C-alpha cells in the first residue's frame, strides 16, 4: 500500500505536513466543540480533540514509511543535497 502511495506521487513531506496540520486541527476542534456545544461539557470537547489528535502519529508513520522508498530511489538525498547547495549559494551572495 505504501509503495502504491509513493508511486502515485505522495511524498514524506506531504505526510509530515498533514501530521503537523492535524495537531493544529486537534486544538481547533477542541476549542470549537467547547464553544459550539456549551451544554455538552469538557468531556465531549476532549473526545473531539483526541479523535483528531490520533491522526498525527498515523501521518508521521506514513511519512517515515514513504521516506524509505525515497531513500531507495535516491530522491530524499538528492533533495537534501539540493537544499544544502541552495543554502550555500545564498550564504555566499549575502
């Protein structure tokens, strides 16, 4: 399944971005539940926050799995070298 996701163009950075976004979304849903459902209490808001918060580890794990395929094909290292070269060029012109 991970190989198929990699083959269709999903990259580790996409999964890591989704993981970080889900952490923020977890806080947002917790806050929204507190305000939108005032009679339901803190327990319901906690359940919403935890539900969305469970997505982050899944996305981080998916990112790790995808990074293995990127390492095998060399795109992960190529990207890192390209970023390092770009930073050296910027430092040399500054």
